[in-house]
């Protein structure tokens, strides 16, 4: 058996079933791992030790009675933008530093019903705005493969926690790439489900038409298990889809013979570093070897405008969503001012970080009268074009293929002075959010860093709306035919 902290959820489940371990042991092993390495990694903002051990004991009782399911007793971590009753939920922001939600997000209710153990809340870019966790108001997170590099973001805490075995699995959220990009940078699996597949109730809103919650895991089987637990309609989120949820583990047949996969030219563009290009080439060969019919050269011309479109829509929605932080209802409140207006101003001035303020200003501008038609409305029209192009491509192919990012993890501090450079990191991931499509990020090998570090890279598969099963099937077959998932960073 591997070290307890290296286990996947399904491996841990097997041990629990055979009574070779207990949830308390697994949970304690995770807490010990956090105590041993999180000084270096910085993946957690809150560790809920007492609550976790109590949940572990309850899970053990349930297992003892022969009850429970695949996640009963499994220790996991959740990004700090999902509300947890009684456990502080900061969203990586000063403005919510002391915020203790009076209710659980839908996904947390589901995990509680499943008997999972919540270890704590993971670090993130403030309000999920960023690609590196460097916009966290509290501290950075370090990439477990190279401590001077970013883990990706904004769900970098969750990705790093899974990669270095602090948590067995984790949840993140993805508005423009925030599950898939950190998954790629940390060498783990990350899934952004179809918009509407998972309820956003209790997820702190960033871009409401783009946000989705999804799994970060060590392998595809765990990804299917976690998606099973959290997917499905919830009437408290009007955009959650009234569809039956299949058992996603049933999709893991290993058979992808005849599956049609189109390689999107823009997501494996000319001019890449040859080592990065090699990652895409060998993944394609691997998929072909498994019997998939892969065709290069899928053109999605409107994708070229996806970045501009995203950086109007996401900040516009954010500027509306973040108007609620006024120091009156909850969160940080400045009270020394002469007037209510001054208090509100200062609450926001001191409570929000620079990137959040930049987004609020961009969004407010794009929505203001006189500019609304030129920016916001235009972006919505481009969004329709992007969506239609995907629809047409996905009539010809079962799946689309590309890289997750154009480079491996960059150094801490490398892009913090240049927001545009930071934004460019999501160029291959945000189109899926704009079109609402499901997309899976899979570990696909390593490239050498300048100091000889091994830096993970990921490839991405996209599917038709609500066809997560196809993604997981292909991802699983690919993963089983490579050894990437067995490689773990030496922290
Ligand atoms: N990096 C992108 C941004 O800064 C996407 C973030 C996300 O998916 N939450 O907006």
C-alpha cells in the first residue's frame, strides 16, 4: 500500500471496506501531512481539525454498520469560496476574513450526506480572480513540484493539496480555467463540468454565467466519484439543469475505439516551445494508439476573441456581484467614518485587493450607459458566435482536444506586475466557460524547468454539454495507458 497520504479515494475506499484502515486513521494521516508540509506549500487557509476528526468518527460508525458509499470517511479539501456552516469562508479576501457562513453550500450538503470528511478550506486568488493564487489576501501557495513556482489559480490551494497528498481529493471552481489550469500545473486531474451540472448555491459568486464547481483529483476514477456526489439539480440554483445524472464511474470502460477527436488548432498553436508541443503530440499519438480517430486542424476562428470577450463578461458580472460587500450585511466593516458613504467607501477600499478593484472598475465601465452597447452587448454577441462554432465542431467530433496552458507553471512574482500576461495564461481554458461546455484537464507529462525541475503539463478534452461521461471515458483510457498519474512530487 502506498503511504496513506498518497492514496486515491477509491484505494482508500477499498482499505476501509476491508477494514484495513479507518476514516480516523486516514483523516489523521492527512492532518499529519498538512502539519508536516503546509508551511512550505501554503495550500490551506483554514484547517478544521476538530470538526474533521468528529466527521471521521461518525463515518467510521456508519461504515461499521455496513452503511455509507464511495466517499464515506474520505478526507477532502474545499476551495474557500464555498460556504461551510460554522467554518470561516474567506474567498481569499480581507473583506470576508472573519465571515462564518450560517449555511452550507449545496455541494457541502452533498458531501456531508455522502459522509466525506472536510479537512479544511484551501487558498485561492481573491474572489477567484487570478491564475496563480498570488492575489490571495493572505499568503501565496507554492507548487509542490517546484516551490518557487505558482500552483496555478485560482483553485491553486486545492490542486496543490491533492498533488502533495494533504487531501485525498478536493473541490475547486472554474470561471475561466481555475480548476483546469492549476490541475495542469500541479499534475492532477481537474474537471470543469457543464454549466448547470453542479449547483452554485452557496458558491461565492464571481461571474455567475461562467462559474462551475468541479473536482481536483489524483486520477479520473476519483474525478467520476466526486462528480457523482455533487452533480444534479438543486432548485436553489435556477441555472442548475433538470437532468438525470448518470453514474459517471460506469463510463470508465477503457474503450475509446472509434471515438472521434478533433484537435483545435488554436489550442496547439504554432510557435510553442518544442517541449510543450511534444506534450500535445505524444498525447494525440497515445489516443490514436487506443483506437480514437484523431483529426488535426479544427478551426474555431471566434476563439481568437474569447479572451477579450471573457474580460468584459466576467468583470461585468463581478462588478454586480461584488456590490453586496458594503460593510453593512456581512464581512469587514469600516465604521470610523463621518458618514455612511465614507464607511462604505473605506470598507471597499481596505477590504478589496488591487486585482478585485481592477475587475470592478473594468466591469462597471463596460456596463455603464454609453459603453454598454459597445462593450457588454458586443461581448454577448461574440459569446453567441463562439458557442455556435463549438456546436458545429461538436457535431463532427465527439471530443475536442488541446493543451491546457501554453507554458508550464511560471515563477512566483513573474507575472504579478503585468495583468495582461497573467490573463493570457487562460487563453485555452476560458472558451469552454464562455460556451458552457464540460472540459477535463489531464496530466500529460513533464517539461524541464530552467533549474532542471520537472514541471507537469496537462492536455484538455472538451465535450458536448452534459457529456462529462465521454470526457471521463477518454480521460480514463488515456490515463491507464500512461504512467503520469503514478508520479507524485517529492515534498
Ligand atoms: N484566471 C481567470 C481570471 O482571472 C479565471 C479565474 C477563474 O476561473 N476563477 O478571471
